[in-house]
């Protein structure tokens, strides 16, 4: 996949390079002949096993580490593409809730820290390093279940609410970003249901044809990013390019 809409020799940064979708983004971008460098960030060290790869470390819950990451990824010049591929759905303190009786402050705290506040802090430290010339994109992986308009099933309260908050942040950031560069976009993306550690406990009801590999999802998402025009900034798009209402 070649990103034709970005400047030749474009530079990209992926936050969450250790994740299923994040790792597939890094591989796909490194394979794009028009891409000059891919900064690949994770909590643990990322191996620089491809020539274009520039590893860096950060933790969404440690703002100084995001500040250091911003310095690292911008040292050779501005970025054309920033992808936030981090996120959490379940861990020891967070279990997707089936009823309001299961709501817990610890789960909300965890979901909001990782899914909303962390990406906002990445934007805080990185948007100033997005190219002010030509098309430039800041995209964060959100989820269809974060759409308030689309919520007919209920459940998954903390995850849904944290992704809805992320969607609002994306819209708010997009307004400010447009003042800086009218060709820049700030968008949220829904990757589809993707076979990763995040979705594995919840795949039972998913038809095999509806379950993407991370590589398939990333191919779709990069096509969507490539096709986006500045008038579409501040919105949520699914893997097939369809807009999902907030
Ligand atoms: N998979 C799906 O079906 C699906 C569907 C809709 C939306 N999404 C969204 O897509 C995104 C990526 O999901 P995925 O399926 O690729 O999940 P994943 O394989 O579990 O990857 C999650 C990534 O988030 C990182 N992360 C979590 N907490 C972090 C922190 N405090 N600091 C830095 N990094 C942190 C993880 O890093 P570590 O390796 O260090 O833990 C990992 O790189 C998420 O936002 C998710 O909500 C996924």
C-alpha cells in the first residue's frame, strides 16, 4: 500500500507499535516506498529490524515520557502522519460490563486514562510537530461502540464512554489544528473487529468473514487515510471509509 496523498518521503509515527494493529501499521508503512521513516513507539523497547524503523518508548500514563517521545520523533523534522494505535478493553481492573450493577470507579479510571487521556496527551505534545505544509494526518484508533448515536446494544460502559470521550477530543483538536494547517486532518478510526489480544475474549459471536487480521484492517485503514480530504477532519471513519456518526 502506497500513501499517494502524503508528500513523497513522508515521515510517520506510530504510538502502540507493540499492539496487534499498531505492529501491522509499522510493517505496512515501512514497506511503502514513499515513506522515509517510521517512528515506532511502545512501552517496552521495539526492535529496529527494518531499515526505516526508528524505535522509541513512551507510556500513556507517564506524560514526561510522551514529551520525550515528541522530541525523539521530531528531531529530523516535522511528521506527516501520526497514528495512535493504543487502547485497552480488558485487564485485571477492567472487564467490559454487562450491567450497570458492575460499574466500578477503577474500571472507569483505567479506561479513561488509556483510551482518552493518553491519546489527548499525545496530541498535546505531538500536534505541534505535524507538518504545516501539505496534507498531514493525526489519526487515533477509536471504536464503533464509542458512537453514542450507534449504541443500541448497551453494555461495555467504561470502554464505550472512554471512546466517546476520545471522539469528542478528536473533534475539538481538529478545530484547533485547522487554524494551523488547513490541509491537516485529525480523525478517529474504527478498525473493524480485528483478531488481536484486545478482541480475543470477545470473538465468539463474530462471523469468521467479519474478523480481520491486523494486516487486512491496516490495509483498509491506510486506504481510508489516503482518501480523506481536509473537509472530513474531526470525524470518525470505519475501515470501509463510511463515516460513523458521533
Ligand atoms: N481489535 C479490535 O477488534 C478493535 C476493534 C475496535 C477498536 N479497536 C481499537 O484499536 C486499538 C488497537 O487495538 P488492538 O486490537 O491492536 O489491541 P492490542 O493488540 O491489545 O494493542 C493495544 C496497544 O495499546 C498499548 N497500550 C496499552 N496501554 C498502554 C499504555 N499505558 N502506554 C502505552 N501503550 C499502551 C499496548 O502496549 P503494551 O504492548 O505495552 O501493552 C498495545 O501496543 C485500540 O484503541 C482499540 O480500542 C480494536
